[in-house]
């Protein structure tokens, strides 16, 4: 048996991680107690279960913590997570193939994989995939608004047994506020909030009102934010390619959330949700201007206007009766979502006509999901969770504008309009053998991509379909109050996307073309995670080690041709790459006394990929990261300080390229926070990020930058910046 002293010393020696706090009241106060409340996750098993009792690593972030730390977007939201990051490159794109920063907050990286290989859900509904085609690049993170959230859950490791395709690296579940989160015991409740962030000179206002009458509850939340470009540590303000300050930008974001809930009986509830987000952004891309505009085609001016919109309506029925004979709980949801991205670009040149690009990517989604729970008693106590998911997306893209590239004619579709159907059935058992929990799960999925030839000028598109079986087996052994080992083996998969299966683009005059591949196979992940959790004398700790192996990664490769009009290069998406990512994440939290607490952590990940038998580092893996935080809380006011350390990225950990890549050095960043409640209903939050004004680079934002680049400072993170928010609860 391990002694308490030995376990404590072992954890403190290896390192510690800043864990997230779950708060019981996301609407009445922004005070965060340093005394941990019981964390409950839904994403790990699709049913409520204590984080301490699941067989995977899960982070739960409450609304109060989001507000207290001043998060404006998902990049702010995850900045203190050890094995989670968000890529947001500087806006230095052009009209050709350079798309740096055009996609905004591109997506979430979990333990070394990101983009479309991480499943993102809002109230159980999928966020659209990101899309890239030359300089046309759409992200996923800007489809979200932080102000309407009550919780965020990050599930590490394959999530296909729970949710089907896409969750190779994990799943992030965003949950929006309900009327009950505001009302509590009141008949009418409301809050208003104002905030400011100097990092992009943004201001925001949020107003929410909820009411209850007899069997009805309702809520309306509206938020509006406007701001400018995100600052860098660059000082060169040149209005050309040598600029290292951020390019001037203006953005506006409008968000509306409405919910109506009707209690049909004591056991049944019907709820309607309406959600709408609309974001616009205009950028003056000085960095795209020619340094010396001597060529007739040299760029003199480069402007962009982008729009992002996501609307959804969902209707959900819930049943819960613990005395029912067979099904004690059931949830059914039907939903519709329309997500739209438009990117308009205008380029003025010295003595050439103005060129424009008007690109659109759209995903219309309808879906149905049902889930049931049955509790069985006997020799083995168990809870069965089972159900099905079905969704159908209409995915389309269009490239338009004036003066297309030589050999092309606008408008043109980069892939055919496609109907993308995904369906799956799943089952899971949570079996309890005293101190031992065993949680097996199994899911079967089917997908089909059915393209349309309407207005499509590429090669003849093909139907693609397939299926996948994804098992999972987890176990948690509460051996001692201070020592609970756990483990999980799981498989994940990601189906090909319409643009990968039927990618079609031809410029025969320039000597290249791309063709579809209806034989693409899904990407797969096989994962094992082993760990231990425990608590003793005010100390909580967690140690997790994992090994994730991936195969059939989809990559676009040149498969034929010599680059001449008579025999052009032929590009095609093929299953090619295999990869492996393993690592260790260790965390502790110590409650020193009633007012002081200490959190800290460390994460080390190692990733490699292999193509045609050649192995090299996987660039999507972040360098070692450690966090140390201290908090003081007396209820009416409190303060905290966090130090985040990122190890240097060595040249040996960067994949080979034509040019030697820039490897940033180590960094240590100090963030400070303070809150004050002058009255029970009024809360002021102040955050000073990068308080010592350190100059540093985030690997997630600048990977791919060449070491010979003269504008490295353009890729730096922001210097010292302040975030303020004032909230009043009615």
C-alpha cells in the first residue's frame, strides 16, 4: 500500500496541472470558491457521472470560471489547459495559396491532433467542419459565442463510441444556459454584463432575462461584441510585407439565444431552443502589399470582408422517472442548423485590373438523436445507456470573383454539392462491483456521401459510403480514498468528407489537376490510457499516461503526371499517413487553508508520423507545458496568479521541410486576476494577462514559419493586456 506521504511527494515531484472548477451557480455570481465542488461530466458516458469515476481524462469548465477569467473566445477559454490549444495564426494571407489567419480560430487541438479530427458539439449538435482550398480557409472556433455557455467539457481520447465520426483526438461539448440556471427559486431573474479587453480593444454587452409561470419557463439572452485586430509584440508598422504589427481589422459579433421549456408532467419536459450568431470582419491586409511596387502586377491595396453565420432550432423531449419499470430516462432531440461562411477579397495592383474573390462554404444540417437509460439491479448493479443518432448535411462550396487564375473560369465549385449522411446505434453498460466500475461500450456507424452534378464542372463525382465499429472498455477501481487507478482502451474513426472524396479542380493550361477518390477509407485511432486519481489531506491529484496510434490519415498527394498541359500533375486525397502520440499529464490541487489554494501541472507529449516508411516528428504536437497557480479567496473578494511555462521547440521535434523551420525558445508568462463583490448582486472582474510583458511565440499559432523569415515578430503573442467585466444580477 502506498503511504499518503509517498504519493504526495511523488505527485509534487513529477509536476501538477491547473484543473478546472465546476460551479453550481452560473448565473448569480462570478465568485469562484477555491474549495473544489463535485465535478460531473456527461460527455464521457453520455449520462451524468462524477469525473472521479470515469475511465478517461475529462475537463469541466463552469460559466463562472469562464467569466472570471475574462474569456472572449475559445482561445482564451483554453489558455490554461495543458494538453489543449487553439490555433489562431496572424492575418497575413494573400490572394493565392497563403491562407495564414483567414480561418480565425481554426479549431481545438487535443493532445496533438486538431482541426476536423476533434469533434465539437453545441448542445449535442455538431459544429461544421473547417474547409481549406488555397487562400480560401474556414475555421470552426468562430461559430461559437462564449457568452451563452453554462459549461464546457473536454473529453480526451477517441470519442467515437459515444458520438460516432470525427472524435479521433477527443470531443468538446459546449452547453448553453437554460432558464433554470438563471431562475433558481425566483419567478423572474436577469443579469447584465459589460466587458472590455485591451488585447483587441473590444467591448461587449450581454443581457439575459428568464421567467417562470405555472408549467412554463423561458429565457432570452442577447450579446453584442465589437473589436479590432488582436495585438502582437511586433513593432514594425510598415504598410507592406515587412509589417510585424497586426493588420488593421474591425469585427462585430451578434449572438441571440432563446429557450422555452414546458413541463408536460412531473416526469416529462419539452424544450425549444433558438440560437443565432452573426459575425462580420473587415481587414486591411497591409502585409499583402508589395515592398517595392515596381511590377505591373504588384499589389497596392488588399482588403477583405468576411461573414460567418450560424442559426439553429432544436426541439427536445425529456423523460425521467426512477420508478419506471424499464426505461427510467429518455431524451429525444430533433434539430436544424444552417452554417454559412462568405469571404470577399479585393486586390488593387499597379497597372492591372482589380481582382476580387467571393468564396462561400455552407453546411445545412438536420438531425435526430434518441437516448435511453435502464437501471438494472441484481448480482451486478448496472446502468444501460443506448440509442441512436442520425444526421444529414447538405454541404456546398463556391468560388467566384473577377479575373480568375489563368486556365480557370468563374464561378466554379471546388467540390460538388453533397448530401452527407451519418447514422449510428450505440450501447453502453456501467457495471458496479463494489469499489470497481467496469464500463464497456460499442457503436456501429454508417456514412454516405452522395454528390450532385448540378453546376459542377469537375470530373464525374462518385458516391462514397462505409461503416465502422468502435468499441471501448474502461474501468475505475476505487481501491483507497486516496488511490483510484483507472484505465481505458478505445477505438475512434473519422469518415472522409465530401471535399476529400470528390475534390475536383483543373487548370490544364498551368499543368495540374485534382481528382476525387471514392475509395477513401476512414481514419482510425486506437488508444490506451492508464492513470490514477486520489485525494488526501486537502490534496487532490491525477496522473494520466496515454498512447494513441492512428492510421489511414487522409492526405492530398501527387499521384501522376509530369506538369505539362498534355500530361498535367494529378493530385488526389489518399489514405497515407500513420501516426503515434503518447504522453503524460500530471495534476494536483492543494487546499492550504480556508482562503489559500494551490494548483499546478505539467504535460509532456511526443508525436511522430510515418509516410511511405519514413518517420518524422508530428508538428501538431505542442511542446512541454507547465502551469503553476495560487488563489486567495475570502468570498467578497479574491485574487489569483498563474505562471505558464512552455518549453522550447527543438529543431529535432519539427518535421523536415524545404526551408528550416523557426523553433521558438522557452517562455514563462504571468497572468494575474482579481474579483470584488461590493454587493451580493454586483461583481467586478479584472485580469492582467502577460503581466510582465514577455515576448514569446505560441507554437500552435506559428508552426510552419521559416527560420529565415524577416517578420517573425508578426507571429508573437500579445504583450501585457487587461480584461475587465462588470456584472449585475437582478
